[in-house]
C-alpha cells in the first residue's frame, strides 16, 4: 500500500478488509504494513510495522505465525523459509513482457519472479491469463489457484462537486497514466464529437505530454482533461456520470477499473490485450487495433448497440460476480489448505 491511487493499493486495502470480515472466530489475522497506512484498518488489529531495513534484515516473527501471505510477486518482504511457516504468494501479472523491454530486462525480471515463486508454498493468480503466463514463462511446481479480484466502489449519491466538472458529456478512464495504459490513443474519440475525455490517475509527466501531443494533432486539446489522482467521492461521480468508459491498456493482470465502470452499467470499451477479454467477457466492446478510424467505428457501433439493447442490468450482474468478500473466502480456503499439510 505504498502508493495510493494505484491498483495494488486498492487490492491490498480491499482484500485486507474483506479477510477481516470473512474470517472464522478461530482465525487470527495480522498485517505487515507501514505505520502511516495502518489507519486504513481497525486500530485493534495486530500490526507488524514495515520498514525499508527489512529488505536486508527481516524482523524476527512471532512463532505463532503459521502463514505469511506476500501480496506482490517481486516483494523483498518475505521471511526466511521455515518448516513451521507456509507462504502464499500472489502473482498479479507479467506485464513487463508486453512493454517492449529489452531481452536482458525481461530475463532479469523473470529471475526475480522465479526467486519468490521458489520460496512460496502456494501461488495465487488474479486471472486465468496470468496463470497461463506464469506457467509458460516460469517453473511452478506447487499448487496454483486463480482468485479474481473484487470490486468495491463506495457510493456518494449526494456528492456533486467533482474537482473538475465537464462542460459537456464525457468519456472517462482511470488508471496510472503511463505508457502501458495506452491512453494516448483516446483523443481521436472526441474529434468531431460533442464530448470531453477525462483521464484520472497518478501521472507520469512525460506520458501526459504524449497524450496532449495527440490531442493537439486532432485539435481537441480543449476537450482532453488529465486530472491526476482523484478522491473516492470524485471517482464515484465520474463513473456515475460518464457517457462511456474506455480502457485501451496493453498489459493488465486483471483491470479493476473495468469492473468498477461495469458496476454502473456503463458501455465499456477495451483493448484485447492480456486479461481484459477475460474480465470484460461479452459485456464489453473491443478495439482490435488502435488506428483512429477503427477505434471510431468500434466506439460508434458499441454506443449504438448499447443504446438500442439497454444491457445495463446484464452488465451490472456481471460486475457483481467480482466481489471482495467472495475473493477473501477463497483466500481463507487456500490458507486453511496449507494448515492441513
């Protein structure tokens, strides 16, 4: 949870709360987390405070800790192996393989992943796509379980003062604003349309410049708004009020914003890359490529179909399957299976 407004932060926060909600009376749960982030959880919870020094000298653990769940695939923070303690490792994705990195970097990253996989007793992945990826590129000789992420958009129906209020109907997208999200392909969708494009999320300044270069190319710079991180109240407002949600990402292990948008019944437009077709299924519209002419055809056709068939209820029902409480119950099943070994 080091970086707010990111998917990994949301994953750890929501899973932690759901594990607390679903644990049995005899189960005990503690969290290894920075002191500054402990306020996100009940104050009476057992905490082990994370410190950077632990990368090199891991703290002595309570002998009664039976399972250590490492929630990120290349984390430095895994305790020394012990026959009395089992380790669960969540692998979210191998996105670096889809980001045009050098072969040397890919090999280096795969070695880091393999090191933690070798130290774990059970692997959890967040999509079937990620499972196929790690089985293809890494050696996994232990149980592997697919547990989808949940979705939890807090509701603020009275909130009507977003940090930026679009002057007209708008397309919305949300995520860390960097190259793999592929947001620079989106300005073409507001060319010759009475729409704005609103982009929210932690920004990479160099990539923001690239998005705006595309906006200038299509002469829509006044219709493209990049907000940076937004509050949960504002996120709710943008999802609720957007004309459509677009997510052309090139590399996703899951894609929580997709399900968040679907929970509002919105028309959702996605790339066909990595896990997104698995998560969106038949309830989303897909870009086969990112040529402006093709994207505009997909967008127009999708909106026309959505307005003609009104699939909102089916989209919302699909989104409801991705529930943090259900995810947490499946994690508890994994934990308990290790205790019985």
